[in-house]
C-alpha cells in the first residue's frame, strides 16, 4: 500500500513539473514579456533594467525554478489585459465556478444513481426504455446546444428563469455566494442542469450496467432464494457492490465538470474562472492562461490521485494483488 | 434487399465486394444506410457548396441590407425576395451560409482526424515496435495527456498558437491552427490502440519471416504490420470524426475557433444565439439542426462500423 501510494505520488509530482514547464514556456516564449509590460515609449536602459528584474538573462533552469517558486506561493504575475495580479482575479472568480460545479455534481450524482437504479430494476418497463433512449440523444447533443435549448425554453418562451449571470450574490468578504438569495438560486438552475446533464447520463448508464451485472450474480439469486425482500436485495445487496466503479467515475468526472464549466459559463455568461479563461484565449492573455492551466492540472492530478488511492482502499481485491509492489 | 443483387454473372471486384460480408451487414442495417446517406449528402453538399448555394454569402456585392431578417419561406417585406431558410441581419441567405459552414466544419473535422490518425499510428507503431525508452516516453506523454479532457487541450493549444502567430495572420491561420489543435488533442486514442495491436502482431510468424528475409524495420511496420491493425483504427477514426466535428463547433461557438470571416457551423450558432431573444429563431435553429444531424449520423455510423468489423459481437 505504502509503496504504491508513494509511487503514485511521485508520478503526480512529475506530471505537475511537466505542466509547470509548459506553463513557464508559454510565459517565456509566447509573446515578449518586455513588450507586454513596457509600452511603446521605452529606453534601452528601461529594457535592461526590466530584463534584470524579471531575471530574463538567467539560465533557463534558474528561471524555471523561480517561476515554480512564485507559482507555489500563488504569484502568477500580472494579467496583460486587466493589469491586476492574476491570483487576485482568479480568487474573485473562483466562487462562481465552484458553486456551479458543486450544484451540477450533486445534481448529476443524485439523478444519475436514482435513474440508474430505476432503469436497472425496471429493465423492460416503458419508462426505463424511454429514459435510456432520451439519454442516448443527450449524449450526442453538444453541451452548448443543450444550454441554448434550455435558455430558449425557460427564458425566452416561458420567461421563468434568468438566461445569464449569477443573479444577486452575497459578499462574504473572501467568498461571494449565490446560495443566499432567491435570484441567485434561480440563476443556478439552468447552468447546473446544462453542465450536469452529460455527467448524469454517464453515471446513470454506469449504475445501470453495473446493477444489471450484479443482479445476475449468484449471491443475489441466493438472497432471493432465502426469501429476503426485493427492496432489501436491490439496495442492501446489489447497490452496495455497484458503488466502487461509480465512485471512481464520479470522482474523475469532477475534474471534467470544472473543465466543461468553460462552455456552460460562456453560454450563460456566468462570471466564473472558465469565462475568464476563454476571454484570456481570445485576447492572448498569457499569464491568465498559464495560471489556469496550472490550477486545473493541480486539481486533475489531485483528483486522479485521490480516486486511485480510494479505489485501493475500497476494493480489497486490489490490495491483495498489489501489496507485493506490483 | 438481398434479392435485388444481380445474379453472379461476370464478377468484377465491386460485385464481389457487394456480395461480401461487410456489404451484407450494411444492407441489413437501416440505421447504417440512413446515416451513411445523410453523411454522404452532407459531404456532397459541402464539396459542391459554391454550385448549390443560391447566393454567395461572402461576396459583399450580392448582399442587400434590405433583405435582412427575412423569415423562412416568406417574401421579404421590402424586396419581395424569398429565402428558403431566411436571412441574417446582413441579409445573408441562411441556407447558403450553412452550406459554406458545413464545408468548413467537415474540412476541419476530417483534417484534424487525419492529422491525429497519422500522428497516432506513427507513434503507436514506433512505440510498440521499437520498445524500450522510446515506448516509455511516448506512452507516458499519452497518459499525461489523457488525464485532461481533449477539448481543454485543444483550447490551450489554440491559445498558445494564437499567441505565436502575428496579429495580421491570425484570422487566415485560424482554420489551420484549429486543425492542429484538435488533431493534437486526439492522437492518444490512435496511438494506444495501434500500440496494443502491434504488440500482438509483432511476434507473429509472418513478421518474423519478413525480418528473416531482411526487410527493414520501416518496411515491416508499414507494409506488414500496419494493414493488420487498421480495422480498429477505422472505427476509432469514425467516432473521432464525430467528436472532432463537435469539438470544432464548440471551440468556434466559444469564439476561439473559426473566425466570422470563415464561419463554421459553430460560428453560425454563436452568431445566431445573439438573435434568440429578438425572435429571429431561424438564424440559430437551422445551423444547430445541421450540426446535430451531422454529429448524430457520423456517431451512428461509427457504432455500426464497430459492430460490423467485430464479428465477435454479432
């Protein structure tokens, strides 16, 4: 267990170093930092001074080390476009994205598991078949079209829900929340459905196929033969054993939710980190792009690591196989 | 359907193929035939767009601002002209812009998959055949890239490439940058499958025989192993095409893809979204339906192909 964990930790560390190298190269080689920071009116001595200050004359590896050192402390430099510290801008935008991701993940997980169980137990029912067919269309629809469709239905035609923004938010100083106001909650509904729908179908299909697999197993037949009530068989015996892959996939999807939030945030003009990133690409705001890349990689790597270790902890079979050091 | 095949008189290669297992599978599946027809119609429409399109949407001289916002199938209030699918704010015929948009969407999708395929097959073959540290490096990179969603990788590559290209070339280069970005985000699938298949193939007798008669590594990889690992590649390529088309549309919709001067379906949807609230639904709806039909058809075709090429599943 320990050897495996250490090796996974080391791998994650290497991945982060490589991503850091990519981010650093973006800083260093895409566009000229001097050009971006100094305006048209500059003297040779200004350039020399700035080169010295930024350490642009140091060897590559020293610059890279300095960059990593600053990044670890949360210093990603100034945004070219807004001329403010990138860390400050991201901290300001992060609550919006995290709240959206949280609500969509909850939505996806709850409905995914419930519908998955339902379609597995009522395998041949009409409702179950209808849900499965609709989910197939849902998978082939691009996220942004789902968002537009929802806006058209609920904002344009019915006028029930807002089509853009977060509504009224309450500022807690270090965090802005939309959970506290009615308009904030209403504004969350459409974006979180848009963002969570794909993950929901994924979880639903996974739960369904795992359930069907487990329901065929001998111990379920035996449980039935012992006269245990259907409900108890389904939920106590079957569901429990389907949860391992579900946890893994859901965990891994958490990262995708944050990444796909980019699309949802653009459709709904949601003032989060994803929209910031898209604007950064449009205006070639390299520091913001690099910072986003670093942050999201740390998140992805951490999620992967946790899921792997969790998997290991949950499934005793893996432990037996790998304890010898794989 | 099977009754209509001609009696086996002079059997050309085509007739032989038509009687073959693959074609038989195809004729038996209505889903495959319909989706294949849809894809083919769209490809033809894209290729012959300049001939089919009633108007040239990129010729400013042919545009009449008075024609702006014409509803579909209704004569315009000012000019009396009728447009099948209506016009946008500039008076551009929506049907024509869709044809040209389809052209760009299909071109970018196909080129990106082609690029990913060449890159993935090469790296996969080399990794499996050469082995050692070359294999380790290639597959490690693949693993790391697989950790991130493809669309995110494509966005980053697009962003960096945009930063590198000089401002005055950005619009012209956007299409090519898009192809490279989507292609680079998608090669891993191909590399993994080809590597897996090659690892199996490279120890078989025919490869040993080829090595024995002194053929070079390159020739063995290309002429002997490659043809035997191609059928899973074909399946992945079809499914990748659907994904690439959607990825392109998504990027263009987000404003980090095809520029308004060369609009793809995604760009058209982005433009159309702006008119959703003012009631001009057709500017959005028709490009969106085209994209959906295309993606769905390619997806279904890929699904069918996967089953047809894998006899174990039947």
